[in-house]
């Protein structure tokens, strides 16, 4: 069985971290985010097709060096194709019921149960559903008691919302879906294909689950994903190899080859490899990229510091993205071909 993982985006909302790496390779507790997605797949999902464009060579190198006991195909997406276009672009690999997944969602979804649910009901399409509190910020589904989805309502008023359930970014699909998608153009599965399936009265189901769900699309949610998995593992911090710590760390992830100076404080943050943090520095709710030097007394709060930056002594970096080099050529200044519009 195949799983198509949508990993072609630039991750613009996560810049400057994504200026230098593919979004799906951003580390969560020192392991690339994509590894959590693949490890959640049942064993019988034995082939993974990554719809890739930006920094696909990084992805290829990572999978050349790491074995997941599955066939991994890096499927080049020469231009943004959206969720539907990316699926159509992988058509030659599909030989039966298949999965489509976002590469930037970390959740407790039991994919095996979802596939069983889909097959027992002989559905054409099944999508995962997650409950939210603020329905007005999302597109929600109108779903019947038998779990059939009848409509998508975009950002309804709370009193008009047909449910509190949103598209959670994992789909189980039958190959006939491919016939709905035009070749070589940007197609939104969510806005174009799913509504057509409903109009054609195909069996379109929603699979509800609980536990946790995080769309790792922003710096804040990326930090939260690290914190959530720490809590899931019932640990307060994760520290890599060759870390010299003379400060205080709480609820944070620390990479390899990191030096933390005397009385420095790190709280709810993600520190990448090869970082030097001076004494009395304060880092809170932030991400520090690779090879960063933070001098004595600097304060970094609610911010992201890109790779190879230097933060001067006693600097105050609050709610900023630090990047003092040219933006990589071809990197867009806004989101392109986003996967799920309602996120």
C-alpha cells in the first residue's frame, strides 16, 4: 500500500528556519519531523511517495542515509500543484487504496484504525477529523450520524456551524479519485475534488479521533509540537550529545554540541546543533538555529534565530525572526500552494 506525503512546500511561515532546510526536516526532539509521520504508518504501508520540490536533494540525502524499512520515492514536483495536483503527479505509483498525508501535522491518529474504517464501509474517500473550539477560524464539515460528510462550511459563525470538526490532513482514498484530477495544474483536493465527490454521491466519510493534533505551520506551533511530545513522553527536556550545561533548562529540546553558559536560562525552547549560549542569557519560547552564537546577557523571547547568526551581548530579541543574510534565491515572500486552506 502506498502513502503520498505532501512535502513540497517552502514553509514560509517557519522562516528563517526553512531558508536553509526542507520544512519536513525541521527537528522535533532532535529527529526530523518527517520521521514521526513515517513511523506512524502501519507496516503494510510499504511504499512512501514524497511529493517534493523545495530542497528535495536534502530529502533524498536524508532517506539515503536512514532506513525506514519502506521503499521511499522522492517524486519531483516541478511547480506547486496543490494537494490534488501532487496526488495526480504520483499516479504511476498507485496500485490500490492509498493514503495522502501532510508532512507537517503531528497527531495521535491511529492510521490503521482509519484504514479499517474506510475499507469496512467501502468508502470512496475518508478524511481524518479533529474537533476545534473556534469554528470561525476554520472550514468545518457537515457530517451525518453515519459519519458521511455532506458539505464543507468555511469559517461559519459559531451559532451556524454544523459541527466543530475540521479536516485533519490525512486521507484514505480509492484510485478512482485520480480520475477527478486534471494533470499538470494546481488542484485543491479540499476545494475542488472533495466537493465533486459529494455532488456525485460517492461515499465520503469522516474519521474522528482524539488525543492530540498540531499543525506545525508556524514558529509557535513548531515549539508547541516539541513541548507536547516531551509531555507525551513524560520528560522535562531532551539533551543531545556533547552538551556542556552550566545554566538552567526547563521543558526544552537541546541539540548536539551545545554549550550553555553559567546562569543562562532556557525555557520552552528548541536549540539546534552547534550552538553556544553565553552566561546569563535568557531564551524563552524560541527556536535557535544551527551554529548560532549568543553572547552574554542576551535575551531572546518568542523569536526564531536562523542558522549561523550571532546575537550580541545584552541584545533583546523579542517577537522577531533573525536573519541577516540574503534570502535564498527563489524563496517566495508568501505562502504558495498551501495544502489545507482552512488552516
